[in-house]
C-alpha cells in the first residue's frame, strides 16, 4: 500500500531535483584558464536559440575572457527553482527578475546586489527602473524588455465593411456593433476561459484611460483611491460591456482559441499583448494594431507598458566582475538593438531610440507616441499579500464574464479582499 | 536446513537494495516534506514554527476558503470516478468475459484500454476540441460554467482511465474456475443470477481494492486539470483540486512568490487525509470482505 503514495513523494522528489539541478550547473564557478564562465538563469525557455545564436556570441566576441551559459527554467517553475537554488547557495550568477512584488520579496531576502553604481544603469529612466527597485529606491536589475498591449485588427475586414479605426469608446462600440450587425464575422476574438488575459489584455489595456494611468494606479497604492471609485467601476463596466460582441460560448474559449479565430480571419478585432505579433501574422493576414480608445474625444491617451524582464546580480555569485561586465553590456544599446530585432513584440526600455524591423512591432511602438505609459494595475505592492490582487482580479473578472457578476460587485469584492491585508504605503 | 539467524541475514541482503532505493527516494523526501511544513522561511532564514503553517492554512479566511474549496472539488472528482468509472469498468469486464465475443475479445480489450496509454495532455486537448463551442460538437460552454466544468473534466478522466478497472476486474473474473460456473448452470442459474450471486461475490475483494486505488489516484490527481486549466483552474477556482492548489502554492506563479513551506503543509495534509482514509478502509471494510479459496 505504501508505494501508492508515490505520486505525492514524487512531487517532493521533484523539488529535491530542482536543488540538484542547481548544484550541477550553478556550481561550476572555477576558472578554466583565463576564461570565466557565468550562468544566466531565466524563464525564457522559448528564447534559448536566440540568446545562444545571436546575443551571447555578440557579447563573447566583445569580451573573449567571459563565457555565458544560458540556463532557462519553465516560467511556471521559475520562482520555486530560483528560490531553492539561491537558498542552497547554488544560484546562477545573473538572474532574470520578475517585475514588482516577487522581485521586491527577493530583494528583501538578500538575493541581489544593489546596482546603483553599475556602468550603464543611468541610461534608464526612473520609470523604466521602477519595476525592479527595492524599498530603498535603488535599482537591483537591468531592464531588458517591456511588453505593450493593444487591439489587433484584420485590415481586410475593416476595408470590406468600410470601418475606421476607433479612437473613443463610443466609436469602438459602434465599430463592434457594425461588425455584429453585418453578421459575417465575430466582432471580438475574446474568450474568458483564461482569467489572466482578461486582466492583462483587456482590463489593464482599456482601464488606464478610465483611471488615468499612473494617477489611478499610484492612488490605489497610497490609499487615496479605492477600486470602488467610479473610474474603476466604469472601467470594469466597459470590460463587461464587451460580452455582447464575443463569440458564442466564449465562457469556455481559451487564449489559444481566440488566436485561432483571429488568424483564420473569422474575427475582426482581438485584444492581445505585443508578444503575439508573430503569432497574429503567422497565417499571412494583413494585421494592424490600434491603441485602447479614450473615454471621450480629446482625453489624454494612456497605454499599458509592462516591464517584463530585468536581469540582476546574485549576491552570492563568485564571478561578480564578469557578471557586472555582462550586465553593463545588457544595459547598452548594442544589446537592445540585437534583442528587440530578434524578438519582435518585446520593446527596449532604454532611453536611446531603437528601430524595429518587424512592421507590426514598429506599429506597436508608434502607439507610445503621445500616450502616457503605465504598467499593469495589480502588480506593484498590491499583490504582495494574500489574496494577491493580481490572481484575485483574474478570478473575479471571470465571474463578471461567466456568472454575470456586476462591475459594482466585482470591484467591491476586490477592494474588500485587498483591505483584508493591505495597508496603504502613503 | 539454514539456521534462523543466517536466514534473516540472507533475507536482509536480498531486501536491502530495494529498501535503500525506497528509503532514499520515497521515504526520505516524504518525511523531509513533512518536516518542511513545520518551518517558515519567509524572510530568508528558516525558522521553526511548529503547527504555525497548519493553523494559517485552516484559519486564514482566504487561504482556508481555497483549501476547503479544493477539498470539496477533490471529493467530487473522486465521487464521479467512483459512480461512473467503476460500474462501467465492471460492465465492460463482464461483457468481455461473455462467450459471445470470445473470438474478438482481444480486439475489444485493446481498444478499451488504449485511452489509458495516451498522455493526459493529448486527452485534454482532444476533448477540449470536441467540446469547443466554436468548432466542436457542443454549443454549451461546458468548461466555462462553474457547475459543469468539474464534472466535465472528471468525465474526461473517466474516459481515459476506464480501461484500468476493466482490466483489473477482467483478470479477476477469468480467474474464476469454470467448474463453479458450470455447477451454477446445472443448478439452473441464468446469466444474471450467475453474475451477481457467483461471480461478483468472488471478485468483491478486487472491486474494493480498485475502489480504494481510485480514491488514492483521484486525491493525488493533478495532471488533467493542469493540462486543461492551468494552475489557477477556473472559472473562479471551480475546478481547483488539492493537487493544483499544492502546485500553485509550492511553485508560485509569475506574480506570486513560491511558498514552499505552505506547499509542503498542503502536501502533508493531503498525505494525512489519504493515509487515514485508506487505513480506515482496510481496517473497517476490506478485512470483512470474504475471500474464497478457489
């Protein structure tokens, strides 16, 4: 009978395995000749070829005395893997940083070295660095890339139906209604089976125009605003109003389903993040992108720019000099132009201009013109307790879409849950 | 004749390799996981907190709500397996032993067992396409409705693993000697009476065993839910079972720090629930089932 408990034990073994994996790769700190090998721990499994074929060779050509090992862990296991590696003293030399609260917890636990004096870190604005600052206000990670969110649209369908790109919410509703009335296409490729994207790609995309970007976001953090304030309730209402333009059975449609619907040319508009520029154009459609419409004509426009990846220095690293050389190089435009060119949909966070060869990525970057940028609402400080506002928003938005919960009830539940643990930093 | 002392020494030598592997890779991690649940390593250092994590798990309003929800869902997940998978498995096993399909028995047995050999990811993907409201057979969003989502996933799992109780009970059924069945026929018993009064009582111990195995498998369940709905299984946690809750807590998510201590606490609670129920089953029920010498 005892052996039937093996699945449970296997999970524990898996955790042990993570630690062992750390030992085998993190421990090779010793110099071989004059070459120092440093490891780079990260969650971008899908970018391994890009880094190993393009980015790392460019760095190693400039710094022949340093070799870099790319050491990815799947994004779902990344936090646990890094935590167990660092706590057993076998962490990689440079570590990819999650934005905001996870990273702040890691900084508090002493995982990273302060990078205030790092060469090149002054090339970033405070806004770019904000996602990886400690409670002391110092930078702990070099910003690598950010992502944007907007609305992809099928240019052929817009042309066929004689539609214009909407700039206000009223025009947006008219466009969606016109597509619905025509009946040939689904107006909005959106399903609510995946909670995260309702939050990141819909609420945090349309919402900033209602809660005035940073005003609303920082207001929640310092306690001067509540999610039950009209600007937030209106934003939830605007998201909820999209229901009538979504495909039948949207309650069970996943993120992958909606992408399929859009790329097959059966839907006109799809809210999504910039990381999908390659996927959205994969079937050869002529795709454009427009910014989340403003509430009223003449309003200031806001756009979500979410810091996605930063890189920090392991406080226990035995090769700090080599690691700092790599970090300084990652802060340079040399690196940024290689990276954003090879991974369309991810955007440089440096102050120096970078051009994008992918047309749709350039179109996305152009949305930043005249817009005030703001990261996702939930991730800074508001997700550092239980329940995290982040996960809670996913689940609550799903009840808005699937169970018909009203915007008022949804926001008041979120605020009540937040109040149960959060003390405003004001 | 080998002396008793030597016999035990020999026995120990034969058992030792398996025992070492079992202790090193099964017992030790299990115990260290239980040990981990008594520590709190929130601020870098690991401190002993006794039952602190357990108190937190059962008293924090949000975390305990998630836990009871996951436990309820696990019970439902198991109940659906119990009332659907086992009877159908029994029926299939009984049909397989029937003489009318004696020639094609192998074909049926293989066909019915095939799903159990597929990867859950494939099973989840197939069924998701079949019941997809956009391009599938069913217009109703089965996986999007909080009341139908968990039964739907449970039935997918039943579909996949139906072959296991079937094969298990089938082998028990064919082990029944023909002379007993012949005797019942001579006494005038029809097929129905033969099955319920002769065959079923004879395989009852195996039936009980597969029921408790199903209980263990479903309470340790994780993969099908994770493959379909990820680690925060929606809608609104209606398909969250103990396995996914453990995973989410232990490994964290992109926006959540991994809490290995609380994860270990959940794992220990699950272990304890399974241990107690299984032990109770064996003490109270399985011992009373009559086994017949055939």
